[in-house]
C-alpha cells in the first residue's frame, strides 16, 4: 500500500496568491492537489491527526479513504456535467455521497461519532466542493467550469491523482465512464 503523505501532488501557492478556499481556481491540477491536501486534516506534515479531536486518531488510512471519496465525487460531477445531467446553477446536488466515519467502533462504543463528507454545489460561475466534518467548520474549495473543458487534460490530472492513492502495482484507475467520454470526443 502507498503511504499517504500530506501533499502528494505538491500543491504550491505563491505568497501573493490565494488558495481555492478563497478564490475560484481555473487550473484543475492545482485545485485537485489542494483538495487532496485538504483531506490531510492536520497542519503537521508528519501527522494527519495533529489538529483533530475525534474519538480515535485520524490515520493515514483515513486520509486515503477521504481522498478517494473526494476523487469519486469529482469524477461523478465531471461526468454528469459532460453528459449534460448537471448544469451550472443547479445548486446543491443530491447524491449518495460517501462518508468517512470516525469513532464509535467495537472498542469504543460510547465515543462520539465524527462524519466527514464531501458535497458539491454548482453555482452559475463555479463549482464548490465542500468538506463537512461533524463539530467543525466546513472547508469549501472552488473550481471554474472552464477547468474541466479539456477532457484529455482532466483525465491526465485525475489519473495522476488516483495514482497517489493506489496500492503498489495498481494504476489508480479513474471511473471508466470518464475514460469513455474522453475517447468519444
């Protein structure tokens, strides 16, 4: 299994620039890199749990799962937009979004449960992906629709992102429907 690190796509922001939680990003690779970095909940690059107060420690395996949920949501939304199932301005999209649950397991049945879920809202000018965490402020990151216009580039970025999650030897496949839509262009 690949060991999860804090910044797998090496997101970088110049001191005079803003991150996607402040401005709409037009560069998909940077935006995805920031989304993966956001899934590392701690501010310590060696400890994803450094700022967390959950029933149990937030682990690197949890980071991997939360990142996978983020990429699943991104791929689902991109495919739906490309197919015309969603449109800019549709607002919050209902879906069976994946939730990472921390706590309340067999070892600690009385502990408080924490839910971590990525949601999406389609505004007229941009997409907002929102990481909600029980008992904490949510983190919203913004992406322009233009950032997903070049389908081949989108596939390249998402394939690279998937490889940061993949076990050794696995290629970190993106959703086959996305690959088909790129090929149909």
